C-alpha cells in the first residue's frame, strides 16, 4: 500500500470537518429541552429549537412531565398548552452544568454566553 491510502487525520482536522450538529445523548437532550422551556414554550417551538421530530419530542415531554422536571401550563386566553421547566427541572440543569464544568466540557448555556461576549 502506498502512503497516500494510509494517511490519518488528526483529531483537530476531524473536529474541523465534523458536521455542525453532533449526536446528543439523552441527558443532553433533556437539558436542552429544559433550557428551552425555562419561561414556557409550545411543543412546536421545542421541536424546532431542540431539533427533534414530533414523535421524539412527544416522548421526551411525556417522560419529563412524569418525572416532574417539566409541567404543562395552559394559557389564560385559551386552550393553548405550553411546557414550563419546574424547580426540579432547574435543579437538573444546575447539576448538568456542574458536571459539564467538572468534565471540562462547555455546556450549551456557556457556549451561547461566550459567543455573545466575543462577538
């Protein structure tokens, strides 16, 4: 074999060539949904902002409501159902951010803050 076929890319080159979105695990998806629903959000907003399908976001919301991390809130002016992060959900997000910090990883929250500081 020639050297041209056995060249390896460095981790830095792999990072540069990787797609914008990486695969997320369940813990990251839950934290993302809770972050989006801080002040209340419609299911469709959660779908688009968290980049999830209708079926997947429905499953996550069902789990989060049963777990007490998110609550269903009906708007005063009509039958519109919104989802809002509960106190337990905020506690989950604090622990998630702490674990990200301990592991040396940037959480989504800190990435957004740092991008606005240096922009």
